[in-house]
């Protein structure tokens, strides 16, 4: 149904120009100012002004010049440039500008003829400012002397209407167009015989006037020389000579010859020839031989510029008599002009979804030659997507015949060849470069079906973890891809707030630090959308996997570490080796090898009494309990994970070695323990006083420390207060790493100096502070029944240096 409708519309459009056989005729005066109204074309053509813009109305002329302009807004035809009738049509009686009004959608033509009316804008002009006539004195009255009349470029009543002589004289009168129909034919008539002896010369003015309003005039001077008798004037063999010449005839070729005879003899019978030039032919294409009368070419001819030339030849004898004849030279056309192709409209670029049959270009062809040399045909060169369709007369349309796809072919070079029918034929080619504009018909495509990205937990904020990339086969805005996040589930669940994607380059960022223990993996849906209208999009799933880091130290669940005092495990004195004292239970929030825990006995009152299962955390007796073993055993268990670097925690527990479980409370009420607490309190007070004295009087404190050191060396014990540490620890104390004073009892070999003592850093947590016993063997044996501890006993091998703050956290029983 749609195809039938298009065929009917096309038939109606092609037949429309023939439906209006009569053109629209108007007239306008020459020299009318630009913008002058000529006519209301829209009203005369039965069109609304709005249709002119909608249907892209335009004027077309044969020579391509826009002398008149169509105002689309009003539908009026106005003057576009100055009109000169004499330039357009010369002396032609009628001057008409043929135009064609072209409308598209549907195609429609209107012929328009605008007649240019003549105005009196030119004055008559004579070829010569002075005319000299030599007249024999025996000339009879009534003798006529032909003159070259004045020429007025205007026509009709604005042309030359008459001549007059001033001042008037009794010898001559003027005759205008009386004997010949040519108004330019002027004769000076002798009214009275001349007498050379009375008057040998005469001067008067010949004035030509036109019929304009106001009239214009032109004047030439006539000079009369009265001669002796020469009673025969030259006489041409023909009043009109006609010659034909090809437009490509070489310069210097003879076109034709004129001939005049004179019955007089001697000098009065010798004839010379010359042109009587028209005013507008000062640069004539011809010259005449004064003796032979041969007319030759002086410059190349062009049939398209002038199809004929009219010349006036005057023959003058030696006595001054003359005659004039007309010469008509007709120029014959040769095929010297290639066809011309004038483009009226051209649409480029074309959208790639353009339907077949769309008009791409509208043009006309013409050839300035005549006959078969001016017949032009058009054809396309090797083109499958476009074709030529004749529209009207010599107008053609370039239309599409197939669908276009920019992704396959972004540009078409269409060459139209116009050839005439001359021999040999001449051709002209016109190339149309048709660009195909993009239509958003391709969605973005990701380079992967899904993405998996990894990030270590505890990452820095806004960390780049990967990039998604999608390409779009379109160009320009249709290929500009932007990225965004969308809910993974169709329920509208928002995407993970910890993930962001850069809309320009597809970089995927993790916005905040992640915790593997809270979030192990997540996924988001990234949408890639282009900037077309409407936009097309594609999506891809991005899986984010959080990689575990060893950021959680082991947590001791049993025994509980927050009870004060710590709970004690009861061990019978009769327990044998392998007896299970307790089990340390710890967990690690990390995963994998970061959560593999191992247990180690870090410190014990009697290290040889207990053993800890490295994997199970069970505390067993290494040997049977003896009477020599201390009743209250302190153990510090180190729990360490398998991360890199490893993290650790300590578990402190107590074991009471009892003969009978009924005296469980005995250690708490024993005098030894009370004495230990009192001694510790005393030493804390003494240490605090020493530290205060150090800041008030450093020198006095230094002497006091020296005295104390000598006294302790004699007893085999050395007591170090915070002020008596080596320089490195003293610096740490002054820097604030030892905020509280403590006392430490270290048994050293007699004679050991300060230079041999180093505080080493054990891998163990701080122990509960206990009282430091000074000076009493009974207290020392109670706490350490096996003897005083040495530095090697307190600090195991393979330990690092101990900082002041960590040393400050240690206490020893």
C-alpha cells in the first residue's frame, strides 16, 4: 500500500509542470533598486508562504545568476541586483528573464518570465565628434550625403526620434529615416547649390534627440569643405554583404571582401575603404584593407558570446564622395564547450538509516554549444548504491537505491559524467563526496564476559583494583561510553557502597578499607552506556574478592585473661608426668594459614615442670611433682599464628601444687606472700622518691646511686632504679617511655659491670606485677626455690632487644 502511494505521488509530481502550460509573467523596470517588489509569486502560484520554506523553494536561471530573489517568508519576488536592460538584451525589442521556481517534497516546477522594461537612461551618441564632408561646388540641390546616425542604447520611444541642425542654414537640411526603414540612416540634404568662391567651408551642429521624458540628446559637429567638381560618388556592388565563419577560424583569416566602383577618373575615382565604427565596437574583431576591401579577423571568435556581427563599411573616392554598405558576419558553432553541471542542492552527510530513494543531489546540465553539440547525457561511474533519475528537462536527481551502513562504508565517492553529442564528444565530471553520518545502532561491547578483581583487606581508601572496558562500533557521541553501577538483583537492591567505577575510563575503585572477616567477596553490575539518542547499553558482572591479611592476633578464650586475680589450676602433689593441668583455647579471626595457631611455653616459675602441646594448647606435667617445687607456679603461654609476619598473644595462668585440695586457700594467707606484698609496696615508694629526687637534684641522685651500687655489689645483688639504667634506657625514660618507676631484681655474677648488662626484648606480654623481695634469703627461696634467677633464665635465647616501655611492662617473682 505504501509503495503504491509513493508511485502515485511521483507520477503526480512529474506531470505537475506540464499541468501549468502558461508561465507566470511579470515585468520590472530596469535600474530598479535592490529589494524592489516584482510580484507576489506565492499568491499567483496558489502557494502559502509557509510552504515555500517547508518545500525549500528556490529560483533557477539558465545562466546561474540570481538577478531576482525569492523571499520565502512572504512569497514575494524581489530584485536582487541592478538590472541593465541594454546589458541583458542589447537592442532586442523584448527583454525577458526566464526563471524556474523549484519546490521539493514533492518536486514541482513553475515557469516565470520577467520582462525588463526600458527606461530612458542613455543619451544618443554619434560615432564621431566631428564629421567632415567634402562637397563639389557643382553638386545639384537635392543631393544626399549619408551620415552615420547617432546610437541610443535605449529602445522604443526612448531611442532616437529625430535630428536637428543648429544654427539653421539655407544650404542643408537633415533627412531621418525617410528613404530606409533604418532609423539610424541619416542623410544631409543639399538644399541650395554651393559656391566655393562665396563660402569654401561651413560649420554647424547636428543634434539627435530621443523621445524619453525628459528627452536626452547628443551632438556632433559637421564640417563642410566645398570642392571643385567631382560629380560621381562610389557605388557598392551590394547594399548588404553576408559572410559566414567558424568560431575557431584562426586570427588573420579573410572573412569576405567588399567592392565599390566610381565612374570618375584619376584621384576622384580612387576608392579607399574603412569601417564606420559603432560606439560599442571600438575593439572590433575585424579589420578592413583600405585598398582591397578584404575584411580579416583580428581576434578569436566565440559563438557563445556573439552569434553574428554587423559592420558598416564606407567607400570614399579621391574627390571626397563616399558610400556606405552593411556587412553581416555570421559565426558558425563548433563543439568547443564541454557540458556544464550546476548543482542546485546537495545533502551530505546522510544518516546511515536513510531510506532507498532519498534525493542526495539535485543538479542541471547544459552546453553552450548549439544543435547536436549542445545535447547532453548523464551517467554514473561504477556505483551500486546510487542512481540518476531525470526530473524535468535538463534536471537530474541523484538518489540512493540501497540501504547504507556507516560501519561498512563511511564515505562514498560518486562521479557523474556529462557528455555532449559533438564530434568528438566533450565530457565533464562532477564528483559528489557523500559522507555517511552515524546513527546509534550499535550497543557497547565489553572485552570480557565477566571480571574478577582482587583486593587485600585493610586496603587504602579509593584504591584502584581493576578496569572494565567496553567498545562501541559507532563514532562521535554515539561511541562515547560511560560506566555506572546498577543493582545486581532485579529487586532494586543498591550496589555495594564500597565499590565505585569511573564513568569515563572504567577504573574500578574500592572506596573504603575492607575487612575480610566481615566481607569475603561481593559482586556488582557495571553498565556501559553510549551517548546516543536513545542511548544503548550493555552490562557485565564484576566479582570483587577480598584477600585475607594477617591483621588479627590470636584471642585467648581460656583461661580468661580479664579476671583479677587470675584463676589458678589445682595440681595434686602426687601427679605423674603427662598429667593434664589445663588446656589453653584460642581462636584467630583470620583465615587460611593466618589462622593456624601454635602454642609455646614462654615463661614459667619452673620451666622444666610443664610442657605445652604445640598444636593442641594442652598443658601437661613434664615430670612428677616433687617437694622442692614451688607451691604456686606461674606460667605464660605464647599463642602465635602462621601469618607473615606472625601475630601473637599470651595467656597467663597459675598452678597450685597441693597435697590435699582442702588447703586451697593456704597460699593466699601465708606470711611469706604477705611479706612479699609489703616489700613490693615499700620498694615502689622508694623508687618513686628516687625518681622525684632525680628531677629536683640530678647530682645528688647520681651520688646516691653510686653508693647504692657499691653496697649491692658486695651482697651479689644489683638494684637498678629508673635513674641508674644505662644511657640508652635513661634516654628512653626521659623520653617518656618509662612513666612509672619500678624495681627489678636481677641476679648477676659477682664482678659483672654495667657494660656487660643488656636488657633484651622477649616475645612475651606483660606479667602481673609482684612484690620484689630485697635482702632476705627466706623470701628469695620462697619465690624461687631453685635459687636466684640469672639473666639467661629470665630472658630466653633468640630474643630481640627490649624497649624501655616493654621492659617497664615486665615483672618478675
